[in-house]
C-alpha cells in the first residue's frame, strides 16, 4: 500500500506530469527560429485587428468600450503557457458578448463577477477531468445558436456602418428602424465602412490569383509579388491602421466626417479583486447571493458555450494540421484565463473562429509553419492592446463603424 502511494506521488511530481500541465515545456524546446517570421506576421495582424474588434465586442455586451481592450490581451499570455492548440488565441468573442449582455444588463461589476464564476466552473471541470461531457452536447443546437447569433450581431452592425443614431435594441425593432432611418445615414461613415469591406474582400482574391514568380522575372516583378503577398496577408491590420488614420486626420482638422469611438480611460485598470456586492444608483445594496441568483442559467450557458466554441475551433485546426489537443487541458487554460482576467476587469474570454482563421489566411501560409508545435503569436497579439491602453494617443480613435464592422 505504501509503495503504491509512493509511486503515485512520484508520478504526480514527475517532469512528464509538469509538461502535461504546462505544455510550453514541450513545444518551446522544439521551436525553430525559421517559424518566427510567419508567427510575427500572424501575431501582429491578429493583435492590430482585434483592437477595433474588442471595442465592438464591448459594445455588444453593453459595456464601455475600454472593457473590450481590457479583455483582449490577457488570454494570449496565459494560453501560450497552458493551451494545447497552436492556432487558437483567447479573448472576447461575439457569442460570449451577446450572452453577457443578456445576463449583466450593461453592469461592469456584474460582468467581471460573471467572468470569475465562469472561470471557476471551467477550472473545476478541468480538475475533475470532465472534458468528455462536451461530446454529448448536440451539434445542431450549437450550429443553430451560432447562426442566430451571427445574424443578430451582423445585422446589428449595419446601423454603425451607416452612422445611424437612436436605433432601439432588439432584433425586430432594430431591423425596422435601421431601414426606417436610412435617409439619416452619414455619408462619410457609409463610404469608409463599405470601402473597408471591399478592400478586405478584394485583397484575398488578388492573392489567390497571383502567380508565383518565375526564375527569369526581374527584381521589380519579384518585389511587386512580395508587396502584393504581404499586403494581402496583413490586410486586416493594414485596413485598421489606414481607416483609423483617415478618421483621425479628418476629425483632427475640425471636420467631423466620421463617427469615432471617442476617448477611453488612459492606462491599464488597477489590478484589484472583483466586487462581490454593489450599490445601485438609487442606494440599493445588492449582495453576492442576489447577484449570483440574477445570473440564473447564465452560469451554465456561458461557460459551456464558451468551451464548445473554443474546443470546436481547436479540434478543427488540430485535424487540419495533424496534431492533437487535450480537452481537459483546454478547459484548464480557459478557466485560468478567465480567473486571472478579472484582475484587469476582463470579460469572459474564449477562442473564436474568425480571429484564429485570420492568422492563417490560406494554405500557402499554413504550409510554411503547420509543423510548428506552437505559435507564439498568442503572446505577440497581446502586445498592441497593452500599448494602446498605456499610450492611448498612439491610436487616436478608430472609426466607430469600422470597429463594429470587424466582427467574425
């Protein structure tokens, strides 16, 4: 009996066990510097693109826009050490923001507390090795919910692209008033928003139709080929920077042609634990128990939907790129990300298909790094968010319609 206990303790304290809980110890020693170039391109592209996307997700959740930025950078650092998928990054997602809006009612205190509770539930599931339970949830239900969320969120951004004001919430009311207020559309917002969409659609087409350079081609032809390839690969980041520059230039000279997000609080939030009670504007004290009761089914729906979204994406990439993921370790990584995220007032963070796919625009990019055991772009993608929070003037103001038009 004593021998079995010793062997059990020895196995728990072994280096292989540590590698299982910290996958970075497995992939980092095998990392090749030849992969770094594509990882940097992917990380910078995702990081810069997620800035307006994070602002938009905060709006979907009914929260001030800075909470989207707070939520965008923490997941990359933690998931790099704990995650098992080289192609997934964690952060706010469209579906989670939509669910959060229905349970927190635009209250940042409730949103942060909900993130903590979701992280605790997910971490507990990981420690109990309950990852297999996700296989029993109906796939058609997930797809139906995802499609409904896509339609709701996608149409909800039409008013922002057109620069419409005072459009009520609710899909049917939003649908009616969007068309009713079309004569009030702002010309500048509409032109810039549609131009960004056209560019984002045209650049991938140009890249797909681009023939590889031949041996007898001149240097100028080769340089042009590299320029088109690089522009198409980093199209998301380039469009964000260009549109932000255009909006800032026009608004900075006293001609407010475009609607912008406006100023956000400078710097990172203070790293403090969440509030477990709050006092409303009319002086009513709400206890922790009352807040938890107010979440209701959200404590089951949000953790499970987030896990399903993340693990489905991770499995899809793992199957395509010939590697395996550990569902329980993914639960653990996501849970700890949400628990630590509340220190910087983060929303619930999970993996999202659009963000992860944007790192790898097509198969030609896949082929240069698909054998990598990890992608350090998860870390790199967190850096632009931190720099903008510390120095918000480095991005004077993203165009509002662009921010809300960058959903997946």
